[in-house]
C-alpha cells in the first residue's frame, strides 16, 4: 500500500502540519478527526463524534486527550493547541519526529530528551468507542521514572455547532480509580477508562480554542471544552497505555487487542477487494488506499422490515446519506471492493423509500420526512441496479426489484413531482419548478437557486436513455415485455440530437425558460461515459475533446469553463460567496472517473485512461490523508476545498480504475 508519512520538515512546520488531517469512521455514522499537528482547526475535530440520536444525530462527546511526558524532572508536551489570543501553547508539534498512517490509523512518533514515544488513535468498528494510546519505544531506556499525564476534554454539542459553556453541565461520576462517567441528562453517558493507570477528577473549562478553518469559512471560530480529569500512567518500553472513551455499555479494556482488531478489520477490507478482481492485490498502492477510503462511508441504516439495512455517508463531516450521492458512489464503494452484499442491501434499503417513482434526496433522520427534490437520484438508482446485476448476475434480486423499477420508469413517463416527466413531444425528460434545485448542481442560498437548470438538462436525459436501455435488458433477463422500454429509448436517442451544438459539445440544458443553455459544463460527459450512450462515436469524441480542452484538471473537471462570465476560479469566503460559486468553476473530483471512462470509450486505450486518474495519488498525501476532497479551486494550484472526505470522489475514481482494469483483461470491453 502507498505509504503516507511525514518527517520533521512537515510535522515541525505548523501550517503544513495543520493542513493535513486524519479522519476515521466507525460504520455507524460516527467519526474522529484532527490535524497531524494535534491542534483543532475545525469544529468537527475530536476523538469521538457519535450518533447520540441514531442514525445521524451526531454530537462531539470526546474532544481531546492532551498528553504530557514527565521525565527527568521536566514536563514535555505532546499536544498542540491554538488559542483565540493568537498563542500556540503547548507546541507539542516541535517534538514530533514522524507522522504516518498505519492503514487508516494515525500514528505519531515524538523524540524528546533521548526518548521516543509513539501515539495512536483508532475507533472500534461497529461501536461508539475510541482509543487514544501511547507507548515508550523499546529502543530507549528502561522507562524508570517516566510517566504520562493526559488531560481529558469532553463536550456534548451538536457537531455542527460551538459550545455554550452554560448549556453543558454534565454529571461527572468517579467510578473507580481508572474510570469516570460523564452523564449528560437526557443525552448520553460517556465512560472514560484508563486501563493500567488512574484518573484524577477535575472540572475546569479550557476556553477559547481558535478554529482557523471555521474562521476562513466565515463561521464562529472559537470553541470551549470541559476538562473532567487527568489520566496518569507509568510508561514501560514497548507497553501500550491509553484512554478508552465509549458510549457503549461495555468496552474492551485490552488496548493491544483492540488495536489488533482494528488492523485486522482493515486487512479484511483489502482481502475482500483482492477477491473482486484477480489483479487487485497487485494494483498500485494508491488504488489500495482508495479501497480503504471507500470503507469509511458504508454504515448501518436499519429500517422497519430491513434490520440489516445499509446506506452511505456522502461525506465527512458535513453530510449524511443522500440518495443521489449514494447511487453514484455505490459501484465504487461496493462492487469494486468485492462487497456485493452491501450493494444489494443498500439498494433494498432505498427501495423502501421510493415514492411516486422518486428516491429521497436526503435520507430522513429520526422523526423526519424524506425530501424528494432530486430529478437524477432515481435514474442513478436504475444504473446502480444495472451495475449490480452486471457484477453479480443476481437475477433473483433483480426479479424482486423489477416491479419497483418498472413503477419508477412509469411514474417518470406519466409525470411526477416538481415538473419531472416525459415530454410527449420528443420523449425527453423535463424537470423544474420555480425556487427548486433538482440536479446535482443544487446550490441554493435563501430563495436564490444558483443554477436552476430548469428544462431538459443534458445529463438527466443521458441518464434517462441509459435507464430505458437498462430496463429493456432487465426485462429480457426476466422474460418480461421489453419493447416498451426499447421503443422509448429509441425515441430519446433520436431526440437527443437536439443537444448537439454545431461548434463542439452539447448544450447543458435545452427548452429552458430562457431557451437553450450553451454554457460549457461537465454534465455532457455522461452522454459518453454511461454504459448506454445516445450519441454517435464522432459526437462522443467531440464531447470528450471539449471537456478535455475547457474543463479537465489533474483532480477532476471544472463545473464551468473559465471563459464564462460567471466563472469563479477560487472557492472561498463566507457562506454566501462560497455557495454562490459552488458550481461555477470549482473542480469536482467525482467527475474524473466518468471522464476517464469516456476517454476509454472514444479511444479504446484503457491504460491512457487510467493515467488520467493517477494524479489523485499525490492528493492522498494532502488535505484529508488517504481520502479525496469534494472540490478544488478551478484555478491553479487547484487547492483542495469543500468537504474534506467525500464518498463519490473516492468511489468514482476507484470504480473507473476497476472498470478500466477489467477492460485491459477483456479485449477492451467494460
């Protein structure tokens, strides 16, 4: 696997060390995150952010475990904090010799006064439990007189917020010499264990942490955390000590065993992916990194009648599960990684929420209603079923789903919510109502829909054609009438010629309120990249050429060509400025996979198409380590922006690499 490691040149340079983040997930929607410097720069950084109100009522419950090495009559800080005053105290990053990822587990090595101390953080898979651990390296002295003191900082706020010190007044209970319980009435109970050590209770606020990333985003940049105790350990070379924070009734106190389970879980993820494709084990190290990254997004989503339901976190830390994102990411997250059973469970979970032929845009939380303002999620759902069937030949599952899929297509032909329906004049799909955003370019600020794209968007009709052709194939497999789908698809194919511009690529939208929109956007690439294309080969080549010339960057496609008057080359500023430019120039990483597949379709050169994906390898050592960012600035140097850990960014790149690898071993066919 591609190593991700940094020495003193990065670890000792605070801006560089804070730029790089580690992120962990637990398969329940919970997560942990921080910078390699150890400082907090986001409101979302913390050791345990847990779904206190499942499935996605997430709160920051365990913020930090700030360690200090005590030896030779001196205190040596291993932690780093930024304060609103501008001070950086303590500056433990000064002692950091190395940082690396062991799989996804962040690991630090500190070199202090001739001693080396290792620190690690990991989450228990399938549990709201985190372990922060330290050990004295065995190549130092015998450890006599060396101890560790760890300040335990907790919280109880929503992970999107900041702390009201007067609103967080937990009951802190001593439950033995090595255990505290932090009880938030009506909320949660966090148990802090210090196996092999002791905890000295405290109760004082560490106030005014500065969060520079939130400040940059135009959001409140100061937060506070409550210190409830200090764990004290004697260190012995080679022996792990640490703090276990858990919301579970029982948590394993064997730190070495817990670490071994975490590492074994990651090894199993890679082994499963190796079985999916014979050559996966020999794939480039960065591809195997993406396999681990993709595991971070799958999480349990039980529903009535579907106790083993699963879904996809669209991105950490901001997003929950979204219908569109889930279906786009599904092949890369599950099929390319050998987890077809998860693919089926996700498809069956979402089937329970289909209404009037539509998938929910945002999956509802506890006590919430689903919101169906998306025109493309249902069409991506059909494509996800096609990909699943192609990978598994699971005709039994298809037979169970076929009535749902047929109903979905029927609703779209008759017409469903938000003006979505087949135009009887040409068979194309139209969509849109004032004040609504229905495509993936969905930014809205107050009443302002930034990119409404009402009418007949190009990728929606590429998806519509693809869905009709897929349904014809499903019907054939099941011995069902297929002619109705074939005839509808043929009509769409003939009408799709209206999207073709005489000077190059495709219109972004036709028959809109203001006529046809000739803006050069990446949506046209799906008319080439999807399995069933409505375009002739010569037009496909022109579309790819235009996207390459105007939109392609190392990490994805720009959302708008730079010569357009609305183009924004940088994504920054407050909420209004950022959301107003979200789809007006920023590079979207998830589009790189479809572009590579489109290049393969028009050239037949799978290796050249795979080379387009390789720059992602460099990005894996920047920003969220081992992960792929949501967006990048449209202008060089294409700084990573937006959500730092995005499901479809990693999944679409991995899916494209996987499909292109298959093409190389099957005479060019995908």
